[in-house]
C-alpha cells in the first residue's frame, strides 16, 4: 500500500496538494479530509488500488515535466 499523498498525486497529477485536497492522519490511519476538485473524491478502494509502479511513473512524469520546463524557460 502506498502513502495517501503519493496515491493522490498519481491519480490526480495536475492537482495541487496545497490547494485541491487535504489528507490527514488522526492516529487511525490517513484519510482524505478535504476535496476541492470538480467531481466526487476518489473512493478508498480507488486510493488503495494505486500501486508503487503507478507512483513511480507519476514521479518520473513530474520530474520530466519540471526538467522540460527548466529547459524552456
């Protein structure tokens, strides 16, 4: 199982975690505390289904986009 923040970043790569959603952990495990994107929030099952491979692919895509942005700017 991957961390909540990593799963959300993989499912919603264009979302800003400081503005679009908030995760919390009150001691009973992490949960989605706020959702500010269009449409319903992801279900617990959808979040739990995210794999480490999906997280790695999302991280790679973000780092490639950042590198391309740095080259262009």
